[in-house]
C-alpha cells in the first residue's frame, strides 16, 4: 500500500483540480484535502467497473505504488464492497465478479461540494450518517476537530475498516456502529447533520437531534438516477424547511432500500387495464429533474429497463406494494411515439405524466426549484413560482 507521506503532490493536485472545477472553494477545506490522505481509506482494495455489471478487484498491496496513487487521487467513486459482504481481498479470482455495490469511497468532487454546502464553522458539532470508508469523516475532523464529529455506519465490517483507517492516520473520533436513520441521540444536539447515503425521506429523528437553526444535508431519492440533494434548516417549532440544492447520487440507506423488482417482468405486466399512446415519452426520465419529480409523484414505484426475449426494448414502472405497473414500448418502425400499458389500482403513468406536463407548462425549472418542509408527520414538496396542484406533494411519514 502507498505510504501516505509520499502522496503530498497527489493531494495538492487533487485539491487544485477540485478548486478549478468549483467543487472546492474555502481555504479551510482545501487545506483538509491537501492534508488528509485518501489511500489508507481504500484498503484492502477497490472494485473497478467492467462490462455487463461485473467488477474487477484491485488490491492495494498488489498494485505498483504509482498506479495505486493515481487511482486513489482520481476524481471518481471507488467501490469497496459488493452485495453487503464481499471486499476485494475476498474475491477468489482476479477476474471480474458480478455484484451490486454496497459501499464506496465517494468521488471527492461530490464530497467537497456537500461539505462546502454544509457551511460549518468553528465550534460546531456534526453528525455524519454513513461513515463508509471514513475519508469524509477524516476531512470533517481536520476541519472541526475530532471531538466535534460523530459518524454512524450500519455495516459492522465497513465501520471496523473505517475506524482502523482513521486510527491509522492518527484520527480518533466518535465512530458508532448502528442504524444511522436513528441518528445518535447520546451526543445530540448537533449543529449539522450530513448523510453520505440516499434516503427516501428525511428521518424525523435527525430533525429532533438538530439544534434550532441547524442544517441537515441529505440526498433524497430511491432511483439510481434522479436524486436531489436536500438542504433544510431546523426551526424552533420542530419543523425543517429548505430546498433541493442540486443533483446528487448515493447508495440507498439500507433500512430504506427497496428490494429490486426481479423475476418474470412480462408476467408482472401481463394484465393491463388500459393501453394508449403517451403524451410524454418515458425517455424524459433519463433527465435528472423529471426523474426526481416522478419519484415525488409515485414514491413507491421503481423504474426498470429490460429487453424481451426478442431483444425489444421495454421500460417499466412497478409499484409492487400496490400491484400496479406501467409498461412502455416504442412505436412500430417508421412510426413516432410510445405506447403505455397500465395495470393495477394506481395508474402510475397517468399521474407522472400529469406532473411532467405541468412542469413543462411552468417552464421546465431545474431541480433547485423544488422546496420542501419536514414535519413530524409528513414531508411537503412544492415548486417555486407555481401553484399547480400537480406540482405539490405530501408524503405522510409511516
């Protein structure tokens, strides 16, 4: 593994690139990036993406130091665990393996954009949800001091490796193994809460554990694409209000993660109650803001892309809990448009389409036009500058 004392130049180069991109602005955060080595937090190795959903294990102690340093200080997310258990050193072959990423070292640009958005100041206490590798925890400790940071990780193995890495560079902070959605009341109240995982809703426990005037920063969304970074301020009345400040992408918090829709998709969509041409093509969900608005509209639905046995493209929305679906198919060759078949008690695409048409009528504002208010019983969302009923959402907390 690369000696952290030899990567000063790489850290400075990373900081310079982040500053040039606009992700890094404050001198205090630049000093943290230049001081905190990233490579100890990638031990014992990482998984690099390969075609067809496979991952190639790369081990720190079997990789030449210059190559490992380039990888460690590249501005990309580096996967460190698959399927909730497999680490690179446990792979039985150097060949690519299948799996779903469940822990990673987030790309530094996103880490620093979030830390800058957190607007911390000396003397503040921070609760971090999702320790992961521990790299962002180390940056927070460098900026605020070890005693000011409490970090919670749900996976015991991930937490242990992060704690070892932190101790290895001389950082001894409050590392907790547990469900971060519950926060950590033993050290509350906090001035800032930051989540390094995506949640479907902001847990009210975080609001309770934040001082009035404090800030919560968390990614909202359940799809791999189209989540929003929410920044809310906690009021003296026990509510929190703010806005989506930009797009973000994180792994789902495990306690809120939806089981993937698997099995025979055609059988799930066999019995349709209606079929029609769409007014808005489902390809619009490839864009970040429409995908986020769709999740606000049908929060329990999942977006699935697949191909039939005849290699025909299919896109689906499934809400397994309400036994509802929407299946999309492109029009016949030389014909424009898509068709949608819908089944079940909830007409998923009718609802999403109404939202997207209203969004277009409002001038197609960006994701940063979405505002939200969190109370003890519900999340309320709306778009700035419009009173359209289909652009207002209320999600009751269950």
